[in-house]
């Protein structure tokens, strides 16, 4: 199969040149994950314009320089770094150039940091509270198993030593820690993220744009919930606050059926997480400029189709000022990480 | 009966919606706008703002989900981290200078989404929705006479959280009880699709979240946009007059691109007057007058008609005879072309 352009031409107008203070929602389900689409957002913002970029998208990117802050609650830095490399993006180098910053919301979110948080090896006491991180994608085999569960990223090469490398782990600008309960804890997270954003902004020139991508913030809601004083309203206020720091915001959220439909169909018997999650996702869709919905093929699995991407206008789109063409297309993720996007009946 | 009814509705109900949208005579102090992801309220709120600008009404937007101040809004009140009491205070504060300079000026207060407030964890149990909304319309100071209208948007598809007290009514039933007008929004293309299904006695289709398909948040809105005909919002209005009599009507608001912002004449039409919703019947009548074309001559010539009229049918003859008992006689005169066959007619 011929290799695909990193950014499918069909997708290019939807992932690049997001307007000011816009919110883009990417919804995924278990069978159709969103990370490939997030990588396309990264690529559209970060790739340096080269002559052989997919036509139609190259001349638009020359004008403004883009910066990206990626906050990931579901996947580790190693995962993003490896996947981005397959698209030709060197995240470590971009982080050095202060074009990209990664905020780790996964590995130490509910793990009390040691006083010497810079040490890459973590004492075994922390193992019980961070079991998720024992399954990093493609973790290098050189690490002693069980002793250092954190994806330390030792394969990253390159000279460090700029302002972002306060942490010992290269490439990660900050690790989020959740403490306390209710609004105070969300405020602390917001401060952490906004400090990184401000740091990025400090090296920005006029006309530069900062894109904020938050990967699966619904994990935060699911892990805390109403019993800790955090509900859908608090979460969306938190996102509003972060939105104010960035030029454009991209969110990925899960829309699996139980998380969306149980709240309205089970007649008051839904669990708090079902109700709160549905309220959060639907409320954000009302605010979003566009909603990119990923789902599996309605007719079942196919060997040349990975899923369906539906791009719809959200409730927050300013219809009188801009138009957004809605469309539905099939996508196929190839073994080399390339993505093909095509209409029904085409190939 | 139907046409009289329609013309009556045309005059009275169009006047009513014009009064409501232009906030004349404070026809409705509290308007509740029920929207959904399939038809967001943004275009209707824009129309409210446009008309308010034309008639120099002071517009306040209480923003629970709007990030930036939209065009045409005089005062923008962000609600982040504010208690309901603070919001009320701020909303009355932004109007003080206006009231001082021009006391007779009317006022429009928009709430872009009431759901975050209703679902908030922070709002204490003492929060009373009717008095919160009432305090906007009737300020505490009796001296300040304010002619205010409140328009509250409620997203129908966001699930409600379980009630604190099982005996208190849900917020939405409180809202519908308080409101003087209730506007429910529908997408025009969906209304058309549902009507087409009903006309064929089929179950009307559902869209978006109601499809309950995994991974689908929004249905496709612009299936018909390519034709440019089915654009617009269908407004289902329930208005309670002061006398207590209710008015129910369906309207169509065309998209904002169809008219200039300074357009003064009424643009809303009755849904029944729309050509797409109610196709004209004349075409069927015209089709009935035409004769089917065929190679047979189905008409009559004058001579044939005269002869046909001259035929005396047998029952006229039977009526001349007196009394019963004579039935069963066969009245038939042999014609010259008849060939009498004895064997055949012997019984």
C-alpha cells in the first residue's frame, strides 16, 4: 500500500487554523480511539512547512508559528513521543525549541511525590497507588521491571538544559498532582497547567498561536466524582478557565454508550458517574465549535476500515461569521501509522 | 373552516411572536428557551440581540458557557466562581449607570445556559430558583422601575442530577411552571423528515443522541443544506396570556444570512405557511381536470349523447303498471337486428 500523507487532505481544513478561542471536541469510544486524530492536530500545528506537504495545507501554515501544550491524562509521554515519531515529528526536539510542552497527568496524578521528585527511580511504596503506569506502551526493556514503573524515557537523545527541563525526565514539562478535594484541587491543577502555558507564551511573538490539547480530562471526573465535590459543572468551569489561556482548545472525551445514554434512559437509576459524564460531554458539545465523533462501523468490523469519523457543527459555532461543512468519512489506520480518510464507497 | 383558521392565526400569532421577540409591552417577563444539540439556541439568541439593538434595548448576557462577549451585548457577566447572590448583584450593578442616565430604557437579560447552575455542586441547599430568577425581573429597590425581560436557555439533553430532596419538583418543571412563554427549538430539516414519515404513517425518525447509537452525539444537521431550502429554525411557542389562556403555535425563523441586520419587517413566518412543510395543493386539482390520454376515444359526440338521453330505461316502464305481482315480466322489444333463436330462449 502506498504510504499516506501525514495529514489526509480531507481532514486538513478541520484540524488546522482553528479560530480564536474556539473549542473542538473529539469524542471517541472504546473501539475507535482518538489518539491518531490528536496526532493529526499536533502535526497540523507543529510540522514545519515543507514543499511536499499535502496540497492545500502548506501555504496556510507559513504565516504564524504555532505552539502546542499537550495535557494527557490517559497516555504517557513515551506513547506520544513514539507515535509522533512515526509521523515525522520529533517531540523532544520541539520541546527544546519551546514549540511543544507535554504535561503528564497520568503517571503521578494520585501519587504523592517524594521530596526528591527529580529522581527517576521511585521507591516501591508508590507502586500500589499507581498501577496504571505499569503498562506503558513500548517501554524500553532496559528498565528493571517492577522497580521503576515510570516511563522514564531514557531513549531520548539531545542536549537538554533550557528552561523547561526542570524535571529530570526529559520532554515532560510538568507532572500534575491531585491533592485535596473540590475546587481547590482543580485550582491547583489549573495553576500548574497555566504556568506551563505562560512559560510557552513568554517566547511567543505577535501573531503566534498557542494550541491547548487536553487528552481525556474525563478521567479526572471519573476518578474524583461528586463525592469529592467535583461534578460536570466544576469540570467545565475548569476547562473554561484553561481555554482563556490558549488560542484554541482541543478536548478528547469518551462517549461510550453507558457513559452517555444511561443517564437519560434508566430513569433516575443511573450512577453518579454516568450522569455527570453525560452532563459534561453534552454540555461541552453545546459550547464546542465543532465536534469530531469517532465510532466503529455500524455494520461490524471490516479489514480495510477502522471506523467512522463524523464532523458536526457544535452549539458554539458562530454560524453568521463562519461556516463549517459537516461531513462523515471512513478512516483506516495502516500498519505504519498512516491514516487514510475516504468517503463511503470510495477507497 | 381551515383557511379561516389559518388567516386568523396568521394575523394574531405573527403579531404575538413579533411582540415577544422584540420585547414590546413586556409581553413575556420570563421566556424559557428549550434547545438541544440538534438545534442549539444560538441563532435565536442572536435574533433577540439583533432586535434589541434595533430598538435600543440594553442587553445583558449572563454567561455560563460563553467565553467571549458577543457582538451587540452591552454588558457581559461572567459567572465563574460566583455564587447566585453575587451574580444577581453584578447584574443589577452593570445597569446602574444606564438606569441613571436613561430611566425609561428597557432591558433584556439573557442566560446562555441555566444547566451549569442547576447541576452545580457548590450551590448550597438554600438556593431557590424562583427567587433567583425573580430578582432579575423585579429588583429589590422599589424606586428603580425597570422594564426587564429575562430569557433563559435550558439544554434539554443534559441529564438532570438526582434531587437533593425527593419531594421537591425538578428544576425543569419549576422553570416551565414559572415561564410566561416557552419556546422549544427544532431543526427544520428534522421537522420535515418527521412530517414526511408521519404522512406515510411511519414512525418518525430520531436524530443525534436519541438514536442511542454508540459514539454519536450529533445527527447530521445539514443533510438538506445543499439545496438551501430547509435552513432555519422551527420555533414551537407556548405563550400564557395574562388571562390564563394559552396560545400554541409553530413558527419558522429563517437563517440570519437571509436578511440584513437592519431588517425591520417581521421575518418569522408560520410553519404552516412554508412551502416545504405544507406543499400547495393546487397541483393536484389541475391534474384532476386533465383527461387521461389513450388511443381510445372516451368522449361522446353530440349525436351519441342525444340518443343516450332518449333511451327509456326499463324501470320507468315498470312503474306504469299497477300493483305488485306483475314483477318478473321481461320487457323487451325485438329489434330488426335481433336474431330470434327458439332453442335458446325456451325455458
